[in-house]
């Protein structure tokens, strides 16, 4: 299941204050703001973004289970970014006995992200992978 996408772009530089909200060398708020808008244009309802120590979260409004997109600077490259979808597993547990299949909903978000990234000429070197590969 494709859940991680790396790419390169000069389009999303750090805000001057951003490293105060996340760990040094990590940023991605401009990317999160961009994906927040673009996912809405793709028909995926997003909620307010917020920082984590590794980057930024774009929550997806989704009732059956928590679904969100994480994004931030990918330190492999000075202009590198990593975007990932959670959950990144094909199912999640609800209670002791109920298992929910995540693949369809995660793939819907992945397909939207793929269209967004591939349609922007300022984004290049796009490479998808699953959480358990690299």
C-alpha cells in the first residue's frame, strides 16, 4: 500500500519562526498549507493543520478511523520533502474484535496526493513507497 511519497521542490521554504514549532532542520508548514488547500480542491475534506516535532499534520475529516497526512522536510536533500498517510497499515483495530480495512480510504488520499504533486511543475523527483520499504 503506497503511503509515503518523497519529492523535491524549492516551492516550500521554511518560515523564519518555524523551527520554534518543530525540531531544528524540520519544517513543512508551507507544504501543509498547500496540501490543505489542494486536497479540498480534490474533494477531500481537511481540518486545521497543526505542528508535531517532526513536521506538520493535515487532518482529513473521516469518521470511521483517524486519517491524516504528515508532511515535512526530508533531510536527504536540501529541497526534499516527505509526505505520508496515516494509517499506513491495511487495517486498524476498533475495540477487541473489530478490524477496519483502511486500504480504500488511504488509496483515495494517495491518488489525490499523486494528482496534486504530478500536476505541479515546481515539484519533481516524485517517488512513492510503502512504510515497510525504502
